[in-house]
C-alpha cells in the first residue's frame, strides 16, 4: 500500500508538472503570438541608415569642389566581390544563409544577461544588426523589450525578404571607421579603390574592421597587432566556411592601408565658395540636414580656372608688403546668366571667414555714377546733355568740390563720366531727381535697404551708399546685357532623388537697349582716355568706372566686356586710408590693375565681341560750336561759389562751350592711376547734414563721409566715421 501511495503521488506530481509546463508553453506561445502580431516590420528607415552626404561640383558638373555630410555611397550587391561578402559572413554570422534571421543561442545569452542585470553580451546575426541599424523605431538602447522587438522584426524580415537583400542593406548601412558608412565608401577610405576592385585580403580587412571600427581605422603598435590577428581570424574563418582553400588562405598577406584622409578642411578660396553655396541653398529652402544626409548633387556656378585666376590677379598685382589690414575683393558675373563665375574672398579663410566679395560692403564711390547716368538717359536726357561742372558747388548746406578744385564749365555727360566730375553728377542728380537715381540703382540690383539711408542726400550720385563687389559686378552686368538685369547666384543645378532642378534667371529688362549702349559708350571713354586707363585691354573693348571714397578709405574699379562683368575693391576694416607701398590708393591704380590682370586671363582665347552702337553722340562726336540736344539753360536751382583762378583747370572761353581741361592738366600718370591736386588752403568740405558723406574720389570725386563696413566675422554692420 505504501508503494502504491508513492506511485500515485509521483503520477500526480508528474501530471501537475506537465500541466504547469503545458500551461507555460501555451502562455509562451500566446505571448509570442501577441508579440508577433503587435510587432510589424516598420515602414520607414532610420534617417541615418540611408543618409548620403552631398557632393558640390564646380560649374562643369564633373570636378568636385567638396563633399558634405555623411560619407555613404550605396552600391548594389552584385558589385560587391563575392570574397568580401564571404569575409563579412565569416566574421559576423557564419550561419547567415541557413538561420532564420536570429541566433537562438546568442539571443538567449543576451536576454539572460539583460534580465540578470549583467553586461549585455553579443550574439546578433547579420539580419538582427541590419534591422537594428536600418529600421526606424529601433534605437541602440539596451533593454529586453528592445531586444524582443528586434527578434520579432528580424524573424519577419527573414520570412519576407531574400538573404541577398538583407546582406545588401547591411553592407550599405554598417559603419567601417574613417567616417565611412557602407562598403563603397570604406573601400575608398582604406584602399582608394572602388569596392568591385578589392582583393581577397582587402575585403577580409574591411570585414575585420566591423568589430572595432575606431580602433582599427588607423592601427599602430598593439592596435596593429590586434588588427592583424583579427584579420587572420577572418581569413581562417573563410576556410572553415569553405570560401577559401587552406592554400589560398596561406598565401594571403595583410594588406597595405592607405593613410586616412584628413577631415575636409577648406583651402584657398574653397571655404568662401562653400559658405556661399550653403547660404544660397538655405535661401532656396534646403536645410543643413538635406545637405548632410540628402545625397544632393549640387553644381555651383564657380569656374575652377577663373577662381584660380582671381587669386593670381590679386597676388601678382599687389606688392608683398601690402598691409594685412588692407583687404581686396573681386567678383565676376556672367551678364548672360547672372552666374557668379569667380570671386576672391580673402587671403586666408581660417583667419577670417568673412569674405571680401559677397559680405563686405563699402561705399561705391564714383562707380555709382554709372547708375546716375542710366537714370538720366532713361528719363529723356542724352549723352550730349550739358551739366554744371564748375567747382565748388553748394547744394543746401553741402559744399561739393571737384578734385583739386578743378572746374570744367558746362560739360556733357561723356566728358563728365570720363573725368568723373563730381559737381556735374550732383547737378545731374538734382535735375533728374534723386528718386529716379535710387530707382535706377535698385533696378540694377543694388538692395533698397542699402540705398535708403542716402536716398535724399545731394551726394547720393557720388556713391555714399555701400555695396559689395558682387552687387556692383551684377549691377554693371546689367549694362553689358543690354539693359537686362539677372540676379546674381552661385548654383546652377540641384539634383535630388526626385529629379534635377536647374537654376536659371530669365532676367528683367530694367533699362532700354539704347540706355545700356550709351552708358557703355561713356564708360569705354573712362578706360580709353579717362581715369581708368590702367584697366585697358588691348585686344578688345572694355567699359568701366573708377571709384575712390574720401581719404581713400575704399578704392574701386568696376567694368565689363560683353561677356563678363567684374568689380574689384580695396578697403580696410578700420576705415583708415588704403595705403600700399607708402601711397594712397585710388580706383585707377591697383584696383584697375587687378581688374586688368584678371580679365586678361579670363578673356584669353575668348572671341572678341564689340559693344552695341551708342546714340548719335557716340557715332559722331559734336564739333566745336555745335549745341547738344539738351542743355539746362537758365539759372541753376543752387549757386556755385567762384573758384580761385589758380585752382581752375582751364579758362572757360565761351559760356556755351564746355571748358575742357588742357591736356597737360588732365593727363594721367603713366600707370593709369588717378591724380589729385591738393585743394586751396583753408577750404573745407561741409557734408550734407542728412547724409553720411560724399564717398567721392580724387579723380574728380573728393569729399568727406563714412564708409560702411562689416568688419567682424560675426557679420554685424557698423558705420565708422572717417
């Protein structure tokens, strides 16, 4: 009986145990079923899993300017050598093609470690690693819930996707060190090869790197020994999986690694170019994330050879002892497109990221007179119009002189432009209306907010408004384009996954063709026989205008051929005079020489194109005694103070005939620079109260005022009184 009771008790215990076990199994199956049902494959990927950096090209669309963002270039699996695929499988998951997407032993070990609070162990398959790094909603957080979710998704992926698909995503997702994501970028980073060209030994090294990408990125000493040991372990693993024969493995040699590339550091003008490309991308609605992760192909407007030519022009013309505080800006704009094809931003991007061509704004000086001339021609006047060129002149409380107090009598607009006669342009501004002058400058692309502080100042025509080199080059490009203005820009096209966006500026006609032709004719006279002869190109026509602000705080030359518009300026952040080689600089000196040096190289080999015909004045210059079509007869609305005889450039023989300075008095120095004659003792210039100065130049443009500067990299605009 006692034995029977024991047997019965044992059976009851077994039944209970079976029930408990069965219940547990059923519960486990139920929980698994619930987890399976509640864990779908995510329908989106992690942003970083497929992120690709963007490539920025020069205008040819082939030459790389820079790469930005994540270094990943996805590649299809059939381009990855079989030996590399086998090496990765040998290193990471030798049962990859046989398992169900998870390793039960590895998973159990990892789960137990998590539940007991011990450090989590490895054990993830290639599928699990891919799922963890590829799909959204799966972070790198180490928790039992995350691990269970990973297992569920891995099992589903294995059932719904091919093994080759999983391996392809894995190879394009995994990080290999040296900033390289995916095997294609890794092949280039370590061996400077396309992935399809990798040897067995090189592929085995990339497989070895996956375990410790930072340590094995550039190994030395003990790290190198560890890398070699890991590499040999991978090769031996390939023998065990049948991917290599023992003979092939024995012949394999540890590969020679290329030196790591430095993290991209802009050189020369590269930093300035990238800043402008990024700035325009933001203006067009592209975020930094789009650039760093969107895989954009961006073709800039910059011509690599012309960028180098701009740098050479500045370096070759300016003497080595040019003070470091003296800054030079250059900008070249294609009149037919508005594209900024080249510029010079500064000596050293690392030292000063605030560029001289786009960001620095300085008083335009007498280059602004081109816009005044355009306003006059658009409002019914012509090149034969005569204005008062006597000096000095008073407008309200402003006393405005010409260079050295020289008087020109009543002078036509061509002569006024050629010799940059201050009083003539102030007179012209008063007659045309300063509102019309402002509108003309805005139409040519000078921003309204830069003109606004000076729009009511009598000295507006003398260039007291501040502009950048790019803005002035773009403004003069309007004349080169026959009166059509196209907004300056630095991007030609942007290619995304959705397609290609071409950036074009159709342009807007802002001046008549005749106005543009006549302004151009007057500006050619500046180059052939006026203040800008240092810019003369002897193989083709050129038009341009010098500009020098008060006390040489800024000096300009802006000009163009039919194919290219270029502006060059020199200035100092501290608003002190621009002195080079012990001499004050005027627009007709170094700025004009830099302009010519750049244009001579930029135009080499280009066809010679002629400017359009000007009006009758240009075709048949007026003879002595001929009256111009327009003359502001009668008393002016303001009075010109008498000029002492010794400061008058030439006598006025006839009240109706313009007084042209005698040749020996108007001749320019041999270098084409601008000469200035000291004003009579005791004479001073009184600025207009509501204005900031005259912005005038010694080639007929002297006055007082301020130069607007943006001196600090922070980009704050300041006005510094000179």
